[in-house]
C-alpha cells in the first residue's frame, strides 16, 4: 500500500515536470525553428536552414519594411517568406495568417535578439 502511494506521487511529479518541459519547448518561435529546418515545409524540397544556416542573413528581417527576394519587391516579412518558399524551396506559398506563418515569423523575429545566431557578416 505504501509502495503504491510512493509510485503514485512519483508518477504525478513526473507528469508535472514533463508538462512544464513540454510547454517551455513549444513556443511559436520553437515551432518556427522546426519548420525552418524542415526540407518538406510548405511542400518544398529544401530547408530554409540550408541557405540561411541558423538564420544567418535574416537578423534584420524583423525590422524591414521592404524586401527583395528573387528580383521582386515584397512589402512584408510574410511576403518575403512566401517568396523564398516559392522561389528557393520550390514549395507552395502559405496563408499569411496561418499558424505556420506566424510561427515562422516568430522564429525570424527571435533572430533579431541574437538568440539563435551571431550577426551575419554580409550576405
Ligand atoms: C536556395 C537558398 C534559399 C532558401 C532555401 C531559402 N532562402 Fe530565403 N533568401 C535567399 C536569398 C539568396 C535571399 C536574398 C534575396 C535574394 O537575393 O533573392 C533570401 C532572402 C530571404 C528573406 C529576406 C531577408 C531580408 O532581410 O531581406 C527572408 C525573410 C527569407 N529569405 C526567409 C526564408 C525562409 C523562411 C525560407 C524557408 C521557407 C527561405 N528563406 C529559404 C535564399 C534562400
């Protein structure tokens, strides 16, 4: 009986710790990073990370108002992401308001704080 009680308490403690760990590692920014490293993201064949290693070159993207990807001008970060999805990854543009786009944008914004990478020396 006593043994069962100890087991129960241990199990509960384990569940609580796991729940906290799970929540911590699953912020939109973390999910965006997973997408960034996924070669199949948006139906593409190349991971964003294969060109922008650890987000290199995207440190200023969060603050920019205008982008130039593949010779065209984009007026938002979402459009620039889609331009890379279509032109670089050979995938299909995703909805600018989708969760995946929000997560991708959250990850790109996190690069600004220098969390994931050192400042890039040019592009
Ligand atoms: C084949 C290489 C390649 C891949 C893969 C790629 N990019 Fe890019 N990306 C570039 C290049 C090169 C530029 C610079 C614009 C240009 O020269 O066309 C760029 C520019 C950008 C910019 C604008 C940066 C700025 O500050 O102007 C963003 C944002 C971006 N990419 C995000 C992504 C995301 C998100 C993915 C994955 C979905 C991705 N890229 C995949 C090569 C790539």
